[in-house]
């Protein structure tokens, strides 16, 4: 389960919108504990590579907005959960793992846990996760932008404006899906943290203030 990007590779220093959904649009979260379990995996497999600026877990998909600080990190061999990693040149007890590989490991391990819990088999999440750079100055064409509440194709996005659009879009997902009336009513997103209703540590609010207007 490799991450599929709309650019050649993920680069250090840029913000990416990373998202995926259930296979055949099926649910991937079935109860509260599933959401909490996925959040723990996000902390383990995403945060070593960067700052999470926004996130939202929906019943059948998820959105992450990540400022990538490192494309590759070194981890202990004991932490290796799958194949496809490169042995470190400096220490045989460690391996180098890219953010692409780490996301794949996260989703595969989550799928195994849910399949075991619910006595099911097969794919839970689509194989190809998408990542769109939202502040690269050239060559990026994000697949959507919100205009007057409608999601439309955006052929000429502004690399300065799109981070804000993406941030707002992620937090408004539960409202648009009519799961809640206000974005802060949805437990499984960073909107409550930015509103000061929860002291969550997953989202890097101080870092986000450098790129976004927090409302």
C-alpha cells in the first residue's frame, strides 16, 4: 500500500494534504475506539516526519494536513512492521524509513487490527493514498477548492491561498456530511483544539499560526 502523490516525490519543507477513504467507500471507523486507535497510529507514524497542522477522521475517510520536516527518519529494527525499508549504512540495528513507507505501514497495521476485531477479511482502505502539496510554488494543481460551499475543480490554485482553503475544508467535512451542525461538535478533528475546547497535542497549533489564519 504505497502512497500515491500528484508530484514526483514528497519534499521537505512543504505542506501536504494527505487523504484516503474506505475501499468501495465503505466505513473504516465503526466505533469510538477505532478513531482513538487510529489517532495513536498517526502519532507513531506521522509525527516523526513533521508537524500535523490539521486532521479530520470521518466514518469512511480521513484528511491530514502535514508540514513535512523530514522525508526519511531512522528507526530501530524492532519497530519494522513490514518490508520495503532500507538498511542503515551506519548501524545494522537501525533502518531508514520514508514517510511514504510509514503511511503504508500505518494503514496496513490498522486494517489488520480492524479485520481481526470485526472478523472480516480483505481490503479496508484504498491502496493508493493521495498527497497534494498545498504550498508548492509551481507545478501543483490540487483537485478541489471550496467556493460558496461547493467543492469544485481548481485548475489554477494559489500556493499562498490554498493552505488556508485546505485547512478550512478539512475542518468543515463533518458539517458538509451533516454529521454535526458545527465543526467543533465533531470529536475526531483538530477543530476543537483550535477553538480552545480541548487541549489536544496532536496538532501543532504554534506552527500552524505561521502559515494560517486561525479562526
